[in-house]
């Protein structure tokens, strides 16, 4: 629907990660949309019967889907059987997530099972470094993008790629090394500002560790020290795995290549009933 309406888009999040590493059966389908086409995307989906969530208390408007404050209340009032399910939510791999520009609750619709959410992100919030997304198919030699049914995607070793079964529509997706670079950039952006998110990005980076040999030589050189540190390949004089990340982050800030993310005000009330938390100080590695 998005392609037919001329809305440039890229599949993103855990589904895209599953193509490159392992599928965890997450709850959310995510797309990155060209900023100027977001309103058009919403119109297309509304015309197709999707209802955007407008509930200002919706937990999806928090980076933490199960914040500590909620945990204390829920665990204090539940019986043991129900508490077990809540514990699963509290320690779910996708407990943390970037808040989308718009989201749709699709649980209960048979054609969407087992997914619960459809989320759209602005390109400027997730993939700002890419050229503006276009509707054209990626070129065969595009370094960053391909289609989900492309032979350029790596296969085996737990991956779900390629996505080319009967009736499976080919979508744009980042190539594995570009996805890895995107997550490193997001971690640089959010480190020290949004703790829930920078932990999420690190978690996603770790999914690539078993595939180190497939991606390392294809990374842009500026990202290799960060990746090597995560794989315990540190220079002899460096003991802290965060140092290369800090060095890259400072370089990107100096070059104006990271979006300006203001430090949250602790007292500021955020949508979704969550409170902004300031994590901007006290981090190792000179970040």
C-alpha cells in the first residue's frame, strides 16, 4: 500500500534484525518513512481501515514499555499466576523501543497475528544519515539498501533472509553491515541521554556478534573500533569497551553528524504516563 501510494519506506526494527541475525518473534512491525511523506502514509493507512492510536496515556509512547514505577504497582497487586506473565513483560527482549511517530494497535486481527503493533518512524529519527528515501528499488550495487528477497542478503545461521516465499511482498531493508552501522549511530546519539534506548541499541548490536566474520570487513572504517570493542578486540592500552564508542561519538558531534538530542528534564511529564529520566552524567569512557 505504501509503495503504491508513492510513500518511500524501509522495514526496520526487530523484523529487519531477524533477516540478518535471528528471529525472536517480536510483537511489532516497524517501518521508517521519509519525513515529508509521513502524513501521506497515515492517510493511506486510514483509508485502508487502520486506526492510529491517539491515547495520550498509551504505554507505547514511552521508551520503556514496563517502567520500574509500573512494575512496583503491578507486582504489588497481582496474584502469583498473573505476576508470572507480568515478569515476562518486564524482562522481554523488546521491553525498550524507540517511540514511533505514529502507531496502530493490530492485536486481535487474524491477518496480523501474532503481531500487536504497526509503527511508523520518521527517517530523521532513525536513519538520518541515509539519503532521502525514494520509491525506486535500490540499485544492485547500493551499499546500504536492498530488497528483502535479494540474493545479497546473507542466509543460514538463524537468519530469516531471504524473505521470498509465496505471497511475500519484497520490501526495502538495510543490508546487514548498514543495519549494524545504523545501530552504532543510534547508540552514539542516545548514550548518556536516553538510557533505555542506548541499552536497546547495545542489545541489538550483540545479536550480530555470532555473525562477526560476515560483517566486519564490510563496515565503514570509522565503525570498526566500536565493533571490535564489542567483540573484545581492544588495543593493548584500552581497558574499557566504551572508549571507542566515546571517541566516535565525540567525532560525530564535532562534525555535526548526530542529531541534537536535549537532555531530558527529570521533572518533565512525558506522554504515556512515563517520566523523563536524566542519564547524561556519570558514564564511563569520556562519553
